């Protein structure tokens, strides 16, 4: 009976296993979470979550202590856009999920912006409240980064919150002062790229208004990070953002040599990374440290960030009478059918699709409505079940395959985080 009750959920899990197996070379050589070690890990995670006394944001995907930065809040609300200034980096972090070898045209969400003015127009059109500059390493192309920041400040809302990610290798006081003068609100350092040194972090103190550290939670560095917390505070750090290690073809060579346990998900994840992050967060709470610490799980990144972007596109480009889910999908619910779609956007006209065009001052875009769940007929009994699900998010995962799929499209999949 348990198998039948969880049939839709188990099928979804099995699809993740098959997906991970197809994408990861050497799949059989890795240590995957199984029934023997899952219970212990779940108990450890549950205990850590319990100690947080409800300090969980965005459908329990973001545990935090004390505070989170304004940029993180905008991200969770779907009001943030990240521009990748370049694909090239001058560090060689073992955990990096991307190749970081080439200098590419600045991009965001598969849209390219070779011109800084066109990017500021895009930000305005979709009414983003926050913009970040990432890479690669933005300081490798400092003048380029500075120009995009200046154009955002010149043409966008004066209240726009801006921040930049950097490994800090090329950082110096002159660059910090130029960034501050151009209106950068926050800088985030990946000190994992520099053997956890804080010298460049200290340089930014008193120049950039908000100084943060954002690093992956590397399990073997857990105790070092705990000990560094007071030094981070002295260096002017207001927030420590910890995110989850994930396995890709780019970092497989390095992560596969570690004694990590991998989780099946949309992309394979490191179990010990999540547990390490929450232990660091718990330590900061126990010590009553004056710093904000939050854990940015892969589930937050993969679901809330995508949902936020879908919502921006849908509210701007869908028909005026369209009905949206909180996940940013367009719901088409009639007396006897239901279907879901989303808006897809391009910056060059695709040959294979029929699209509509909208034009900003410096750039044209093309968009289309793409079906994500085909139109499905509903009898009166099913319609009542669907209406109830849409009106009241269920506390348990729906058993029925169709209701399970609708639940995924209607809500962030908070119930799918269990080990």
C-alpha cells in the first residue's frame, strides 16, 4: 500500500535517478545516498532544522540566522537579475560547477547583452529591483563591469540594489573606490578561491557599503569556517552566504575523489555540504555572533530563481487575462480541461518557432508561449479535486499522478526535499 500511495512521487524520484545516471560519467563509482544511510542523515538534518526555531524563508528552502542581505531577499522574491560579465575566471576552485575558460559576451538567462545600455533597458522593462554582476571573474574585465554598473545606475530606478561576486584575487582599494563611486551596494567574496584569506575583504571595509562572503559549504572546511566567523565580523562582513556543492561534468574529476555522499536531484548534490552549512549556521546561533548566516540550497537556486524569472516574463508578456501560478506558469483551466504553459524568450529570432517580437530602444527580443503540460480532460470528480488543490496547497504530496504534476506546476516543490 505504501508503494501505491507514493507512486507518483516514486516515479518522479526514479526519473531523477535515470537523469543523473545518463548525465554523469562514472556514475557507478560514486557513493550515492541509499536506504541504509538516509535515515541517519534525515535525523541529523531534522535536528538542525528544529534548533533553528522557524528561521526558514521561502518555503523552508533557506535556513538563516540573524539576517539575510537585501540582495538575497530580492532573489527570493523573484525581483533580481544576475548578469554574467564573462565566462572566464582566474581561480581554479575544485568545486566550481562550470568550465570558466572563455571570455563570453555578458549574458543573463541565455540572453546576450554586448551593449551595456541595452542591458539597462532590459532591467527596466522587466522591473527588476536588484542586479548582480558575476562570472567567471568580473574583475578580470573591470572596465566592462564598471560600465554595466554605470549604465544601470544611469537608466534604472535609483533604488536599484546592486552587488558583485568576486574571488578577490585582482581586488584593490582603487577598484573598490571606483565601484563604490559608481553605486555598488554590496560585494561578495568567494574566499574559498584564496585559501580562506580575508585580506582583500578587509580592504573593502568602509568603502563598499555592504561586505559579504559567499562560499560553498565544503564539508572538510567546516571547522575552519566556524573559527573564522569572529575574524569575518572584525573584517566588516555583515553576511555569510553558504551554498550547496553540486556535481557536474566540470567538477566530477575533483569531487569524485572526495568521500562525499551524493543525492539524486535535478542535478546531483553533496549531502555533507548541506549538513556542514547548517552546522555552521547553528554554531553562529549558539555563539550569538553578530553576523547574518544563511544557507542557499540548490533547491532554492533551482526552483525559486527559475520561478522568479518565469513570473517576470509571464506578467510582462502574457495575455492581459492570463492566470499565473506562484511558480510563474500560465494556467488555462476551463470547465472540463486544464493545461499549463510558460513564456520563453530569445534575443535572436529562432527559425523553428513562431514568435512575437518586442523592441526596446537598443535591442529586439522574441517570445513565445510554450506548453509545459498538455491540455487534459477533466470529469466532474477530477475537476473538484483540482479546484481543491489549487485553492489549498496540500500538506502532503498528492498521490494521483495528474494531481502530483499539477501540484508541481502550482507550487514550489517544498515536499521534495526529504532524503
